[in-house]
């Protein structure tokens, strides 16, 4: 029984550590709402005209997510 309690305590502690490791810059995401009046292509994907939200992507902020 004591072995099971130690094992379970280790798992719970590990989960707490993993779940509390949230990046501190998570709230620093900049979002821009845009209306694109025409169809357009991003990479190899064709997108329709409409409303989109553009935000930074990745740790360095070099990428964008549409």
C-alpha cells in the first residue's frame, strides 16, 4: 500500500509540474482582426474573402497564424 501511495504521489506531483509550466508570454499574443475583400492564397491554401484574425505564432514572433 505504501508503494502505491508513493507512486501515486509521484504521478500527481509530475502532473502538477507539467501543468503549471505555462509560458509566461502566453498573454502577450497580439491579434489583429481584418476583413479581406477578395479570395487569396496563403502557402498552398486558397482562402475565401471574409473576416479573419491574424496573430503571432511561435516563440520568436516571426510567424503568423491566420
